[in-house]
C-alpha cells in the first residue's frame, strides 16, 4: 500500500503536466494538428506528450505555451507534512 502511494506521488507531476497540456489546448479550441502547425512540433509528438509516452523538455513546454498564446508557469510547492 505504501509503495502504491509513493508511486502515485512520484507520477503526479507527470500527470499534472499531461492534464495541463490537454486542458490548455482544448480551452483554446485547438486540435493537435492546429497546435502542431502553430508550434512546428509534429502532431505525433504532441499526441505522445498527451498520452504520457514522451516527457517534454522545458523548451518544448515553452513552445507549446507560445503556440497557444499562453504563458508557462512553473511552481515549487512544499510537500504536505504527514
């Protein structure tokens, strides 16, 4: 049970990034293809990002944000105390 919790905690940032990319793209009513055209990132790579099979670099996240006419915000927050 503890291992599952640790696994979930360790994967949460990746899931948050995936959710943020998909939510941002859909809030702008953009298809993956349209976002690809705006950013110069292959549509297949955007699909891999959204499916969690590719990890984005910070530069790639900036390009995605720019293509959606958005700003990228990165936060470090304290872990909850047990």
